[in-house]
């Protein structure tokens, strides 16, 4: 927390006394915060947040930098990669594939290549925790799903959108993705993508509009440990504390990302609204055996 406070002040080029005047505290208080001898209370942190807004301080980027700096300091074996995980209530006991079954790639343990998505996912929950984790992929049955219609149909399967074609080869194809793999890697349906994928399922946009939205939104990747074997290859490296100031910033970024994503997707979908197939057309083709 002390490093963030110092970064904020230095970005604005204010002295400790000048920042203290703006926040309605003493010079000594700012000095103690920056030296780590005291922690601003919740009310003071909200004042710091408002200060950041007034001065256009890139607080979100500072938070991401803090997390990545912590990750870079972790020494890992060469066969491990760093990932990030957000938990709404904190991890308890052994890591296991116990998320909700209606998640993007079904029940599993979800990790991301970028810290932003899991951070904004859990920032609204008071008991949430954020972790830097690592995974050893060697020896795991792994599949990487491209950011195209394959990704969308796999998400459709796991969200229960393909139940009416259970008897088809297309349904079986996506069922096998999960049942035969320890680890699935694919794009994240983050705040910016929820709107687009739901419109695809509701037959409001075509597969072409969806695929072009996926490409334009440049989503990060998620690694989903589907089996206990994969979960046993995951190791928690570090828990990163999130202050009320950081949570407030992440909440604002989450709302902003959602609005930006919807606006961008709307523009893309307009350009491709007459190209490609709708979701129900793909399912009907599967029932006819044409897919």
C-alpha cells in the first residue's frame, strides 16, 4: 500500500505537504503512509481514490504493475508458467476442479494469463482473494481452443445451449473436449465479451460477427484445470492483498470495460450482421447431419 501511495503522489508531482492539504490530513500522515508506518483507513482510501480521479492518475496500471512485479520476483522451475487466479471467498484446502459447471469451459479451476481479468472478476466480493499461481503442464492432456467459432460452440456446450442436439456428432465433439482433457486453454469471455456471446446465443448476431468481435477485443487466455490431475499440477505462489482503494479502482475499471466492450461489439456486429450463420441455424444443420 505504501508504494502505491508514493507512486500516486509522485505521478502528480506534488509534495507530501501539498498532497496532505488536498486530502485534509497532515504532512506527517502522508509521510507515515509512504514509509509503511501507518495504513490509511477506508475513508482515507476513498479520499485517495477521488484524488486519483481528479488528477487522472493511472491507478489501474499501477495495480497491474504491482502484481506483475510480484510475479516476476517468483523463482520457478523451467517447466512451470505463471498464471493468476481470483477467488470470491479465498482458497481453502486442496485445489480442485470445483467451479460452477456453467462456466465457459465447464467445471474446473480457472486461471488467466493476465491479472486484469481475475482482478476485476472478484473485486466486488468482500471475502475475495487474488493469487499468483503456477502450473506444470508436462504430462497433462491439453487442448488449446482457437478464438473462433470452435471457442463459441464449446462455451455454448458448457452453458447448456446445445441440449436439443444431444444426439448429434456436433454435440459429441464438444463433449469430448472436456471429457478427454486435463487442461483446456482458450480465450476469456470477460466483461467485454459477455454481451457478444449472449447475443450470439439469442440469434441476434451471426457467427461471423462473433468471430470478428473475438479478434478485435483481443482477449487474454484462460487455463482451466478440468481434472484433479491438472489441479495437482497447480501451485499457489503468492497471495496479493487488495486494499479498499484498489478494489474501488478495479470496480470502476470493470464497469468501464463492460461499456467499452458493448460499444465496440455493437459497431463490429453492424458490419457483419448479414454475413455468416446464426446459432439456431448451426444447431439445425447439426440435427440434419450437415455439420
